[in-house]
C-alpha cells in the first residue's frame, strides 16, 4: 500500500501539525489560506489510538466550522522521525510510545480521503514554498532555528528525500572540528553550536540565564556573550557555505523562533558566504526570513493533497 502515491483533487484540504506538546488541525483552501483551525494538547502519553481519535474529532469540527462540503484529503506534518512512504510515526523520543504508529490508515478509513504524512520540518518548508517566502523559488533550502536546528530542501515543489524516504538532517553538518560533542555522534555540528539550546548552554557556563540573555548581553557589548554569538553566526556561515555548494539553492529561508529577533544577524552571515563564493551564481541566490511562522506546517501539510502546480 502506498498512501503517498495517490493524487487527489479537491478544493479544500485538512492540514494537521503534530508536535510534542500540541497538535493543530486546520482547513486550508487551494490558495493556502487557513479557513478554520483548532489546537489541542498532544497528550502522547495517553496512547496513539486515543490521539488519532481526538484528531479525527477535531477534523470533523474544523470541517463543520469551515462549512467545507468537499474534502480533497488530509496532510499531516509530524515531529520526526517519520516514515512518509509508509505513513508511520517513529518518534518515541518526543511522542512517548509512538513507534511504528500508522496514522494514515485510520484517518483514511474514517474520512474516506487520501492521507499523507511528512516530517514537520519538511511540511513547514513546503508551506513556505506554497504560500510564503519560498514561493516562486527553486530549489529552496530552509533552516529552522529553535531548540534544535531543522532543515529541509524543496526541489521542484517536492521535498528532497534520502534513502528509505527519510529526512536529511541539515542541522548536523559539521562546521567546527573542535566544537562541542553532539548527540548525533560527532563534535561540532551546526546544531551543537548555533541552536537555541547550544547558545543557552554556552551562555549558562558564562553566567547568563538563557540564549535570549546571551543575545541581549552581546548587543550590550559583553565580551563573553559576543564570543558565543559570534561562534553561532560563524557556524551558520560555514553551514550555508556547505549548503550553497551542495544544493545551490535559489533561496535560503531562515525560520524558527530565534529568527524573530536575530534574522538580521544570521542572514548577514549567510549573505557573507554567498558573496564570497566564487563558483556560485551569487546574484541569483537570495536569503529571506520565513513568513508563515507556526502556520507553515499546517499549510504545507495541507498542500500535500493539492495537485502539483505546473
Ligand atoms: Zn549533530
């Protein structure tokens, strides 16, 4: 069975965004507008079947709110790892007990429409390319700076997949051989230096409360804070150099909570790499801030069930 191979038509789709603490469900029209929505706590610990039943009930409510008569399908973006080809959530790490959980079959049985599943970072990138700052650009590399650093590549309107359909982990490119050890297995990853968690940890060792405190102190000229921030910015510049030369994107998108206040600093680092790259068509590569915020995952998930545009 290949649920993701189906190509439905339809004017409305349901997008679902599943995270460790909350789930969002929305009706999205074919232009990418959210027509109605609902947010509910994930409560993963109550078990997967219970969550699927609650999601199904929420889908019915948002459809009723939107007065949607025809449903083209349901797209789901979920905190990974997920197996998008088989429709399985394999994330016991942040969704307690959710390992090899088939979310596609029960929702398809309940609603009688195609259902597709993606990693949430991929869904967010698809959302930005469908309705946000990535629209009209191809390929797009999106980096999301938050607790960790997520990344996705969209090529020809589809997410780039690795072996087994899996999601490449752009946050774990190595940028500094002498960097802090990362849980992925080696030292000096982008995420281990430039994520909110990494900046916060480096900051606490220097007497700051959290990442936000580090950025504020750096701006005020505090030397230790400036070093931590400079290292994160340089790590981002090195990573951008790698992505520029591996994917040659037409656009880099920077998103995630950290970019709400720090986009200027980090986009300048990416632009610096682009400007220095003798072998890249520099004027064709741009950097932008992701526009859709938390809605990107919902819109991108819903876009999975709309027919591809030419
Ligand atoms: Zn790593």
